[in-house]
C-alpha cells in the first residue's frame, strides 16, 4: 500500500511524533534535552514554524506547531533538527547510524475542535507514562509556558489559546483548568491513530477547508 502523502499547509496546525529507532532512548542526559530544545528553537524560527505545545520524552518527541509559509517547512525543520542532533548524539556516545525510527509521523489538526485536546494530550504524556502525577512536575514540556507563564522564546500562542482569556494570567488559568478533567480514551485513541496514519484530525467542514487550501484531492 502506498504511504499517505504528508501534508502541512500554511496556517494549519500539525501534530508531529518522532520516535527513537526501535523505541530506544534518544535523550540520555539533561544536556541532550537542552540541545534538542535549542535546535528546535533555531529551526522553528528559520522555517517560520510556530510551536504551540511540545514534550520531550526519553525515547520520543511530540510537537504541535503551525507552519506559516509553505508545505515544506515542517519537513525542513525536522530534517534540520535531526541532522544536528544525531550528529551530536553519535559523537557524544560513540555510536554510528540512525537514531530516529524512519520518517516522523504527523497529522493536520482542526484547531477549532481539537487544538486544545492535542495540546493537553502532548503535555500529559509524562503523566500517562507514569513519570509524574501532574504535568507541572515534568521539566521538558510546554506546560510550564502554557499553564504557568514561564517565559520562553520557543512557544507562540495560537489564536485558540489566546481566546482563553483577555490577559496572560487569565489565559494561563483557563488553560490549567482544562487539566482538571482527564482526556477521554476515545480522544486519546483518535489522536494516536490519526497521527500514526497521517489522516487529518477534524470535522468534515475542516477537511473541506483543507482540500481547498491544498488545491488537490489528497486523501484526508
């Protein structure tokens, strides 16, 4: 079966997942996390990608971002980060070869319906993995920016996030309140499935808008 063409048109949020090869660890020290965040910041800006949510787990990465220009920006960003990070990782740990499990997985996200759900899904990864009991206790995620207002040049507010309140404090309070309720198993499974197969996550109206933006008959 032909694999689904990856799409990331300008102005549409994208959920990205990249895993370590054979699910092996790709972050072995605090300096590894720091290096990845540094290059994510550099290449997000270079390719005009707005990062809204992220988490770095020991063996995989989740990002929620919106390309501001063309369909190649997301791939260019991920390739550039991967090239720099793998070079450093292999040199540091005396290894060779690939670090990542093939192509990164991604799906376009309906911002009106699913943006906040996917953002919560990403930042709750450490909780689901049993590493912490609350996302505030995990260092390597955007929760600290989105829910607590910790300054970072990495994240850019999406309009859906901005609409949560009239000032930063109100937005942070509204966002943190979203974590009082657990994500449903249905939402978790839907996000995982659609990201795995690269299918657009959203309503039929959203998929129509996406078709129009692409100007093609891509499978969504």
